[in-house]
């Protein structure tokens, strides 16, 4: 395996050196295990002013078996702060007064969630300023967290309070282990919000199409969605037929060998899903390639191959997939941190992934998509430990691992968990969002 900084500073000698020189030591992250508690300890629930969400959230968390705390203590594992009633910047003192002391006693792998109203719904300039300030506070708090803890902001539109329940569950749970310093917007639901009978099986009865499913992140997505109850249609190129069949067979799903850039790719997926499974409810556009080169040395073929696979193929397939997806379905696109921050030598890749983000926000507002009650979201992975990143030069690889608030690379399952959350019927208030799964990478927005 080669040298890994995180492994070294967790060893005897490495631990001593890290302590002596003040080097960062990655913490073990709390990831989801079926049957486990939502969070390992009590949650402090507080807010500013009349904090209109607190009473509802208390009921939601108590029903989930979570102990509620009203004052910080050594047993607090999470903090949820309702800042939806703020009117002016002076009101931000409430957030400091709640979160500041709580940070001193927050348990390892703790969670902080700050709730606010959307900036574009503000009725005054001071109110808009105060609402937008929440993001700056939470992103900074996320960089102060220790022990594998995370902090995230959730803006909840007026009238969409109950639609945020699934998002709050996600951020408190181990499913969000590598999602840090992010902002999620919850709007009035697209379609009917349905609470699952079993939160360990939120996708029970669903059929999910996953492209690029033969290995790496795609295989992890397929396995995670299957674990959560979905039947999988695993799609990948014919050259990956062997591992593709292994993934599909292991999960009790079906495999479809297909080049996503083929003109009839979308039609073939629809025909296969309908013939084998009676239709489909979820589409995960994960298939993608890289053909790296500095732009000055990039020819037309290299440029087109990446844009065609990563972006144009999705647009083309959706022409067949959107009319065929079942009512109340979910589309999830895999973008990349490169589409937000850019990356040297990856202009074509960054273009394609930025395009995916633009497509996601636009498609979420499409009349046909809204009429069918379909949500559309995207994930933007940062440094994820895969076979591809293992081949990255040593120095670049270690910087990628360390240059985030959690000081470690993510795992394919971290991307998969976020995609699974986007596909919950309980999560219909979240659409048009792009969430980075990057441990709050220090580069990019």
C-alpha cells in the first residue's frame, strides 16, 4: 500500500511526533451502520427568540430515540440551533452563545446543524445580512471542529418546516460523515413526503438505475442503495462486463452493458428496467471519465470524449429517462469539486462537471420534472479514496487527503450515502441542490 500520513500519525512513533510538533491527526469518522442509533448521545436543541422549529424538532428527535438536552454537557453529541427567527446581525449573538460553549464539551464525531430561512425570502436588508451570515459562522465552526465532527447549514423555506426532517436526520447520522461545511436548501416539497416504515430501509420497493456501476464509487452507490432496500439496475460499458455482473449478482439486481454515449442509451435503459423490473424510480448518473492534459496541449478529441461522457450523454439519456421514470422519482447527478474550484490539467473534466451542476439546478425547475414530482440533485465529491486516486503522485495524494477540515480522504460509501439521502421519498423538499462530499475541502466555494 505505500505511505499514508493518516496511518503513520496514528501509530506509536507517529503519534509521538504528531503530538510533539502539533501535526494534525485524522479522527475515525462515525459512519452509518444499519440498526445503529441515529446519533451516539444527547442532542442540544436551542434557538433564537421564539425558535419556531424547536417544538417540532423535539418531537421528531424523540420519536427517533434521541435524548434531548437543554444545556451543554459532556454527553452532548449534537447541537441543532433554530435561527429562523433572526431579524438583524445583533441576533447572531444567540448562535455564538449556544454553539461556543457547546464546542467545549461536544463529543467526538459530534454534529452541529444551524437552521435558517432563505436569504432571498428576507423582508429587509438587515435580515438578509443576518441570514447570510449564518453560512460564514457555520463554515468557520466546521474548521474548528475536532474529533471527526461536522457542522452544516440548512436553509428552510417558509412553509417547508416538516420537509426538513429528513435533512436533519441525515446530518445527525453517520451517513453524513464526510459532508462538512455545506449549505442545503429545503423548499416546499416536490410531490408527497413519505416517511419510511423502516429508516434502515428508506428505499424499500424502489428500482434504481446506476451508471458506471462496475467499480469504485459506482459500485459503492449500487451497494448502498441496495442495502437501503432498492433493486439495482447496474449499467456500465461492455469492457467492464465481468465486474459489472459481479456487482449486480451480489446485490440481486440486473446488469446492463451499455455505452452511455450511444444514441439509444436512454431508450435501452428504459426498456431493460421495464422488462426486468416493471420500471424505475431512481436514476444515478455516475458514469464518467478523465482525459487530463493542460489546456494548451488538449486536442479536440480529448476534449470531446470527456464532455460527451460526463455531460452530453446525461442530457441525451434524460430525454428518454424523464418521461419513463415513475411519478415521484429521483435523479441524482455526480459532479465533482473540480467543477466548483477547477483543477490544473482538467479543464475538460471541470467543464463537464460544472455543466452537471448547472444542468441539475435547471432541470429541477423543468415543468415536466415538477409535474411528475421528481427531485433532481447532485453530489460533488472531493478527494475520495479509490483505485484512481491511489495512482495519484505521492505528494499530490497526501495534500488531497489533508487539505480539508477532517484531514483525511473520504470513502466511496460517503458519496453513496449522500446519493441515497437524495433518493429518499422523505426528502422531497431538497431539489436543485449540489452538495459537496469533501470533508470541507479548503479549495473552492
